């Protein structure tokens, strides 16, 4: 499973992409990524609407090993807690790639 997060907005408006692949992780970290990704896939994706140009937006793409990719977009403050946890996990994990 691979999870990609693209963050947009912010004061500079420069997109930042981060990805985490379970194939590059320990068994425990891969299980944690899968659990977080499964919760995020089930979370409803609201229609992203920025209230101001610098508001952060996130596009989360989950590519399971055995199915089609699932992509959802969110804005900061309207992201379900499960998705926010997944985004933090991917962005902060030492094995993440840019």
C-alpha cells in the first residue's frame, strides 16, 4: 500500500508532496499505515472550500495493493480526525519520501 499526501496553500502557495509505501516499512509500521489508511478511506470527504487563499488544502491518495486508488481532498479545519492522523503519520514518518 502506498499513501501520498499533497499539501497546497500556505503563505507561499508551493505544493508539497509526501509519500509513504508500506513495502519500505517494518511490519509494525506497515500495519499502522494500513490501519490509518483504511480509516481515512471510510471517512467522508467534504467538498473542499477554502475560506482564504493561504488556507492549507490536502489531497490524500491511497493506493492499496489489491484495488484501485482512492483519492480525497480536504481543507484544514474540515478534515475528519482519522484523515488528519493519516496525513500527520505520512508527513512525519522518517521513511516518507518527497
